């Protein structure tokens, strides 16, 4: 006879297995169910009926910061990708899928940042309130990947957004990220109309705080000597940052961390660093520093001293006990680290 504990374990195993089969159905490439038209989740029609806060599962810390600020005490936020976790490569486990399913609502960044979760989230939206933060952004401010963009990097073919041809690192421009607050407040209000006013007020306050941070970042970056306004980082997460704060940005890896940097790319970057006599390059918290070491060795062999200027936070927040444990602290850390290493006048 099975002990109650064995029965409980068996039951748990069965439940997890069912969840996995269900999730595989959502993500499986042979599944014939078409995705909803366009890149966005289906509009939410359910409302909050349970007592207590709305339990929101979010994918990344940057989204968590916004949802917590807007939702205040009316939401309880659960983050899937913790500090240092790369959302491009994040694969949900049984536990993650269970958390998604048992939530009241799900909010993710969108634009295929969550590459391996994207289809699952879109399909989940057929039966669950799901929202992509990027939904609230003006399309003409999005940067396209390679051939999907015009000469200024702006996406001309909106259809391409649906297929992941847009740079997803939109939070790197604080003003642009601030533009997404209204959509999140509206989504929360649609699900929990009883607190709509509070959500709108909180969103306005958060937006104002972000705009202040944006101005702070611009002021700091404008202190850099013009020839040093060159940011070399591990992967192409800083293109929005470069546009917003006036820096040329070069990533060692491609847009996604799934592609390896080629030797050719490293060599052309070595040329650029030597030509500009750049004092520092940067690594990112969620990306391996391997390629950056190759770059630094290349520069050194040409007789120039370029050092690691520090670690920047690109796709994930800093550790819980650090000042970068929330979005505003993370961006402030980036501004200050770059300013210090590249020699801003006020540093
Ligand atoms: Zn990234």
C-alpha cells in the first residue's frame, strides 16, 4: 500500500507532467493552431473576482519594477527571470509554467525578448489575461534589426514586428520605457476596474520619476568628450541607449546572445578602439565575458591600454541586495559606470 506521502508525490508528478504536456502543446512547432494575428496577446476580457491583490507573473525585472510601481499594494508580483538570467535563452520549467497558469495575469516585455516563451505567452492569452509592455510603445520609435529598418534604424515594415525583427531592448531608453506605463495601467485597470484610479495615479507618478532619470542620464552622458562617446559592450542591447543618450554603440555579439561573435567582427572593433583610443569597454551581467577578453587582448597587442570599465546591466537587474536591484537603480548604475570609465568631466 502506498504511503500518503508517496500518493502526494505521485499526484504532484502527474500534475506536473500534465502541465508539461499542455505547455509542449502551446510551444510545439508541429502544433497546427495558428498564432493570433500580429505580435500581441489577445485583449483581456476577464476581471478580478478574488479578494486580495492581483497576482501578476512577469518575465523580467524591468517589467516587475513597472508593474509594482503602478500596481502598488493592489498587486503581488512574481518574476520568472531573476538577477543575471538571460531572457533571450530562458526556457520555462514545470515550475515556471505552473506559476504562469496559477497567476491572475501575466505581463511580459514583448518584441521577442522572451524568445523561448513568446509563442507560449501568445497562446496563453487566449484563455488568460496576458499583456506585452511593448504594446504601449509608439511603433515609429522601435529600432529594426538589420534589413528591417530604414537608414536611421527605424522599422518601416510593421509586419516584421510580428516576426521578431525588432530590437527588443526598449527599456534602455528611459523615456521610451516611460511611454509604456500608460498601457500597463490600462491593462491592470481592465482586469481590476475597482482600482483603476489608483493605477492611473501611480502610473503618472512613476512616469514622472522615469522622465527625471532620463534627464539625469542625458546630462551625465553629455559630459563625455565627443570622441569618447563610443560604447562597446558584450551584445547589441544598447542601441536604444545610444540613440537616447548620444553614444555610438558597438556590440561584440549580435542582437541575440545565441549568435557567436566572429573573428572579423573582433578585428574591426580592435581597429575602432585603437583609432579612438577608447579607455574602456564594458561587459554585461547576463552575458559571458569571453568575447570581450579576446577583444581586449587584440587591443593590447596593438600597444593600447583599454580596460574593462565595469559591468553593465542590460537584460536583467542586479542582485537583490545591490543598488541595481530595481530598474531605476539599474539604469543609474549604467549611466554612472559609463560616465566614470569613459571620463565624463564631472566624475
Ligand atoms: Zn539582450
